């Protein structure tokens, strides 16, 4: 089960620098000119989770395997992209394929780095990108709506359901509001199938200068206010710092961050926020060979959670032995949890909880 976050924004805001730091590679070319990134770069990164370290210690596991997220570095967008300006059509095609949007905004002043709009204003930049996404969504949905309305008048029930879903969304987009603001309650899954860009969850990343990494600045404060108003999230990072620490060892990294007054790296916060943005949770399997974290969406039942490991586990699912993380740790592992009556045997209707330590019983 793959989940990915598309890193988007105007040219020269630090997208590729952040992507390189996230993946600790030089996969994404970073340079001071527009459209430096043309083909999207893709990288998988481990999700930091101290629970995995503790489980591996208790289970005496030979290795640890964290769960991961995929990040996609997408070409910079400019005003007019919905009409094909710049690399607009390619940008829009790429962004339709991701599960969530990580929107990088330039929140630092630097006369040596060109800004395509001529000045630094992250809220304006956010509005520029969102406007282009809304215009593209509107054009896409209006065409489908007209065809569906004709069929609905002739009694086609499927088309009538589409019209009921699409009409309020088209009205919102035409009024300059993103599609997510007009999705009828309970229709989130159906709306997701429309593949509209402005229904995707958004995380704003405020790229600040090094001196503002711990506290933010006036630009990032404006972005945080916008995020709060629209129910989105915002994270403050310094791409320059993240690029530097991505090349350090773990001990040096921790010492360097502490000297800057930072409890953890901005990238760790982006990864965790992206994980939360997608509505994901983690369950664990623990044994002598490995302790491993697995990613599922909230609300997943046990057989479907088992399928993340292998499809055969779902087909032949019998039950799962379940221990809550806190119980596993407090009671010293699987045996202690069993003896204390904290290990449960759950069936097909069990909804897996974040932090569950699971052992699947199956037969194929």
C-alpha cells in the first residue's frame, strides 16, 4: 500500500533542496532558475517513530524496519499554468496522481535568489498556486457535469448521483473556493474518485532563513494564520539547515539541532505531518529477526491490515493476536502481556488501532 505526498510550489522556493534533504540524496537538481525540475523526482523516506526502537529492544530484534512515505518533487508552477503556461499541463498531470500536497512557500528574503513574482509574499504565492489548481479543477469538472446532466434528465441514476455530488463543487470552484469546501458530508470517498486537486489535503511548509528556524518570522506567521483559517497545517523549516544536517551522522545531527534550539529536524516534522495528513496509523510486528512498522489508513480492519504484509494473509485470515503498544512495553514483551491477560485474539471485524503489536493467524 503506497502513499505519496507531492512537493509543490512556485519556482525557486526550495522544493528541490527540501526533497534532497528528505531523501538524503542529490536526486533533485537545485539551481537558481525557473523550471529546474522538469520530470518529477521520487523518493521514499522512513517515518521517525521512537516506538519502533523500544519494541526492537524489548523483542531483541536483529533489525528495525520503519514504515515509509513517498515524496514526489514536482516542477515549479507559475501563474497561468491552468492555461498551459510554463510547464503547467505537466505540473497539473503530476499533481493529480499524489495523495496529499506539501506546498513549499518561500518565507525568507534574499536578493541573490530570484523570485518569479518579483517580491516575497508567501500568502500571495499560496493563492497563486491554489487559483491555478481551482481553475483546472473547474474546467475538468464542468465538462463532465454537462454530459452527466443530460443523462440524468433521461433517468440515468448513476449520472443523477454524479450531478448531486458535482454541482455544489462546481459552484464553489466558480466562486473561488477549493473543492474540499463543498464536498457533501459522507461523500468524501466519491469526491476523491473525481481526482480533483483541490480536494487533496494540504500541508504548508514555510521555508525560512536559518536564524528563524526555531521561532519563524513574519512571513511564516502569515502562512500559519492562513492555514488555521482553512483547517490546514503548517510547518516551519529552514531548507538550508535541513540540507546541512542531512549529511551528518545521528550524534552530530542531534548536537547541531540542540545548538540551534530545535528539538528535532524540520524534515521529521514534515514526515510526521504528512503521515497525519493522509490519515495514516502504524501497527507493528515484532520478532527475533526484525521489528517492523506497517502503514494503514485509520479505520482499517484486521484482514485488510494483514494484506499490507501479504495478500495471502488477507485471503486466509483466521484471527490476529493483538497487544496494545503500552501493554507490550509495560509488561516486557509478548510473554508478559500473555501472562497478564493483555493479549487479545481478534477476528475479521476488528479495527486496528495505532500502535497495535499484531501476529496474524492465517491459512491458505
